[in-house]
C-alpha cells in the first residue's frame, strides 16, 4: 500500500522519474545532493518508499521534538548532537560492520545554505566499514533522481571528494543558488 501510494505521488502526480543504474548492495551509504530545501527530505522518503527500501538518515537533534521525533525515528532518523566531540563516524562504521544490512543516506553539504565545504563523515564511515558510497542526485530541473555511479573509498580523500562533488554538477537543486561545488 505505502509503496503504491508513494509511486503514485512521486511518479504520476509530481512527474518525477528515476535514472538508476547502480545496484544497491546489502550495505551502502547514499550521498544525496544537492541539498537546498526541506523538500529534499520529502523527495528522498517518497523515492525510497516507492522503490521498496528504507535508508536511515542523520538529522540534527533539534528536529526530534514531539510529535516529529517519533515520526522521524520511525522513518529512519538518527539524531545528531553537533556540540559533542563523539566519533559518530566510528559508531556508524561499527554498526555497519555488525549488521547484515546497512543503508544510510547523507547529504554531504550538511546544510541547505550555500557551502563549498562538504562534510566528510559519510566518506569516513564508508571507508572504515569498507562499504560503497552510492551517488544520488536530486535534479529538480529535469524532475529526476539519478544514480549512475558508486565510489569505493580508498583513502585518497581529497581526490575522491572532488570526484563526488563533480558527479553532481548536472543536478539542479530546488533552490539552485544554494548549491555550490
């Protein structure tokens, strides 16, 4: 029921389409960009449910208040406390290693505001857990969700982050002025 409803909303009513050639293994991280609007969250939830999978996601703890907190947790939300110096990358990498399946969606920009400095936590989680990063673009200009590339982290952080950023050059965010490579 949920899958059919999400497919109806995303593909029929909103007119989006998916261009996906990368398969999802049992364990992976999705790097989703551009992230310029709260609508990106809704599009991600609609897409994942329409395609029959659930990915966990990180969100600042301030969003986990009643009644949104229980809803976000149900959808796969993991609250992030940004003012603590805990190694969330180590914790998530360990969880990924221990589980039979692991799916985590992260927006590397870390904010909806313009920024050329992307967060690297997703890269380090994937590196430590030895899992691939699937690159997913939200292209509001062409109403498409596109994933044609996966990156296997090899420790060459600067080079691979540049590759990751360049992958999203053709994607237009909901608010394009907020997307900087």
